[in-house]
C-alpha cells in the first residue's frame, strides 16, 4: 500500500467503496468547466473494468478516511506512451492544499513500479492551475496526439 501524508492526507489504492467518490470528484470539475463526454462516462461509471482490469491503477486521497481526491493511471495500448495520467479530481473545499501534487507523485511512483517509461496526459489550456501542477511534476508540453475528448487542447508527457 502506497501512503503519503500532508496535512493528514493519506494516499491509498482504489477500492470499490471509493467508486462513487471517484465519479463525483471528477464529474464535479468536468461539469464546472465543460460537459461530460462519452469517454468520461466509460471511465467514471466502470473504473474497475475500464481502468483496473486493464493493468491500470487509481489512487485515492483520504482526509480523515473521507475521499477528497482521486487520480487514475490508465494503460495505453498501441501507443508510444505506456500510461495516461487521467481523471484527477480534488474536492473543491480543499483546492490549493497540495492534494493534486500528492496524487500526481503517487501515480508517477506507481507507474515506475509498473515499469512505465512514458506517461501522457491531456487537459485544456483554461485549466492553468492543473497545467502548473503537471509542470511541477515534470511533464512537458507535446503536440499531435489524437484525443477522444472535445475539450482537450493541451497535451503533455513525462519520461520516467
């Protein structure tokens, strides 16, 4: 079990009891700025079959045993990337407390454990705090990867 603490935050692996939190935390931010898309529903409604059963991983940030953040590592097939860092959501009540950074580090640590060499992510240029976080984690901007998301206009990678 991977554990990291900051202000009493613990990062743990996904369990079925966190499924609703995984969906709610992601759906909240997506609907704040965009709209839910087909791929969102696929991942958020079925994290076990879509992510975990396909050699992926989901990290959950807990505050007093309550899920306050989530992030997924999705295995990419037929790609130059091993995994995608995706579905990172943090409770709006605790934005700015470093939860995203803890989740990102936990995901990158897990990716290394899984033997990954390259991690991909996509976001939107309007989400500057997210882009700043990804840069802080070591991601660099790239171009030219086809996306299944209408909202994606900014892509990044990290070579581990």
